[in-house]
């Protein structure tokens, strides 16, 4: 698939078929991830490919718990209608776990280290684009508390679970979400 | 360009020709950026396209200041040899400034809001891929302190300058940086 088509045609998919995804396909997606750039070539990512039903259920339960908690704190009414059912549907989840020490000089700076998050997010975006080019659907999930997710995945306290990429065959074609135009987003300093 | 070629062929370029880049090209790159996904479709990015020589010089000076400061704090000897001269060479810089409120439910969570950083980094990765597909070179710079960068760009304290993308025609072909294989980075939870 052409790059432009991949970037502009990718949609967030929350409706999956249960069909399993071959491991060769997963590897292609992960190969795309690791070609992202990172500060000082730190490659601060690790990937947990989840097809185990019990772990998937725990992740679903954690999102439901988080949703109830967040609804109370935020006062956001729409959260009541938020249905994380796609977490049960997706045949594969890939959790992206970061090493906060895999960052640049920002680790010494007053507003904290963000380089490692940027690198992992670049890897995640590569994955979404590769998933789309393979004809599959995916969604970028950050709706969980980090400590419970560490426990579910079995990762150390010094690692940060940043996101879960749910993927699979699309059960329906997701609609495009509108974007604000460049006139609202760009300032030229000529 | 094919997606896979764009992802695997992109390199960080730190050696630019001074040739100006047409605004239509810049717009294509920014169009790629805004098709990144974001939490709750918050689109928490704004872009400052810098071709003004004085602003470019201030950014260079800030990096040099930051380098001296960081060398002392970090004790990293290689920083002494780090040459940010490419910041003077690049005909265009695009500063990516984030709105930390453009994040997901993570804004209420104990380990802070990271969704907005992930979204902006996805937009930045789209830009790098688009730049590469256009036959140009680019590099992802996070080597600056945020408050001085706010002052240089003229942005509010409630915004976060996350990165600067330097871009232009390549003066030389950058080498590939090796990646750790999937066997070092992937855990299967079957």
C-alpha cells in the first residue's frame, strides 16, 4: 500500500472478527514497530503479544474498573455509555511497554523525560499503518491504570505500559473522524 | 512510496542542503501529521513552521546552552562532541507543540497524562515518513528545555513544545542504525 493511502485511510477500529491472526502477520507488524526512531537509538520498547484468553479478560476487567473510577472522578457522562467490548472481541492485543531510561538528555530536564514516550508512540503508529496495509483493523488503547497493567502483564515497576494495540479482521468498516484543517493548526514563522 | 519501504528506509538525517522547500511540500507533510489518531479525537497538536533565520539561530543557541548544561549534569562525555550544526543547516524546522489537556482519561490517573504525547508523536512519525517518501531528509529533535523553547516560539505556559522536526534536501545519505531483533523485544502471552 502507498504511504499516503496508509496514513489517510487508517481508521480506529473497535469491531473485530474472532478469526485468529497468523504469527507471521504479527511479526510483520512488529518489524514495522522496531524501525521507528528513538533517542540515542535507545529502542525503549518491548512488546507483549496477547492471545491468551484469561489475560485478555483481565485487561477487559481492568478497563471496566478504570471506566467506573474515571466516571466518578471526571464527571464525564459519556463514559457511562463507553463500551470496551472490543477488548473481548479482538483476537490479538499487543501491549507496548516502555523503558523510561531509554530517553534522551530530557531525563535531566525539569519537565521530565518524554523522549521515550515519543519513540514508543512512533513505533505504535508504524504498527497501525502496517496493520492497515495488511487489510486488518486496529485501535490504540490507553484506557487503563499503569500499575494494574504491570501486574497483568508481569512487568517491573520501572517499566511503563503505555498502550495496547487491539487488532484483527474488521467486522465492519469504521468511519473517518473529521480533522481540523491546517489553518487551525499551523503557524508560519517566516 | 510503499509503506514498508517508507518505514524501513527512513533514516535520521543531520546533513542538509540549504535549498528552500516549497510551501506545497510543507503542507503535504503537515497533512500527513494531522491524520494521526488522538485520544477522544482531541488533535492535541499545533505546528510552527520555522524558516526565519533569527528564530532558527535562537533554537540553535538554545541547543548549545542545553548541551553545556546537560554535559555538566549528566557527566556524559560524548556530549562534548555532539554537534548541533544541522540546526543551522536545515532550511525548515517544524516545532510540534502539544496541548496536555488534549488527552484521554489518563488525565485523571496517578501516573499522569501521556496520551497527548503519544498522539503528537504519532503525528511526528507520519511527518517523517511523508518527508522520506518525498525524497527529503529529517531528524527528530528533543534536545531543548521547554520553557526557553516556549519563549522562542511565543507559546503559552500551558502548552508543551515536544519536538522539532528539521527537514530539507539531504546533503549526504545517512546510514542505517542497527535495531535489536524481535527475539529481544517480544514476549508472547499465549
